[in-house]
């Protein structure tokens, strides 16, 4: 069993998968998603310099293919297309949690 202290952010719509990964010892957390959470995460990623290792071939491929939907007139909208986005979604989840939360590390929520 792994004992990894790093946080892993996963799609909160998959609680069964999150539970399974936790059983393997990973510190998996469900991403906080809500209204406009996709654009919130995209804007965070766009506003920061992102460093990617050459070994992250799937992420590199997705970053090159990531696109936004087009409307009836062929104009680009502000809604990301739901293709080539699995790695990018994971990056958004982490960025939203670590960068997007200005109080990260300053406050702690006590669970009773």
C-alpha cells in the first residue's frame, strides 16, 4: 500500500473511484465544482506560467488540442469543448484548489 502525502485532486462526480484510490493510500480529494467552475479553472491556468515535463506526453498533446466551442456563426465562445480535456481537467482541479483558494494554508476547517 502506498503512503503518499501529496494531494491528488479528482473529479468529485466519481466518489467510488476516489474511495478506491484512497484505499491504495493516495491522498485523493474530490474537486470542488460549481457554477462556472470550468471557466474559473481555465482562467487560473491562463493567468499563470505552466511548466510541464517532457514526460507528460498526454498533457502536452491535450494542451495543443484544447479548444473552445463555436456558435452557429463559427465564432469562438467562452465554453471549453468537451474533448481532449482529461489531463486539463485534472490541472484545473489542482489549480482551482491550490491557486484559486486565496485562503489555502491560512485557515483550517475543523471536522467534528
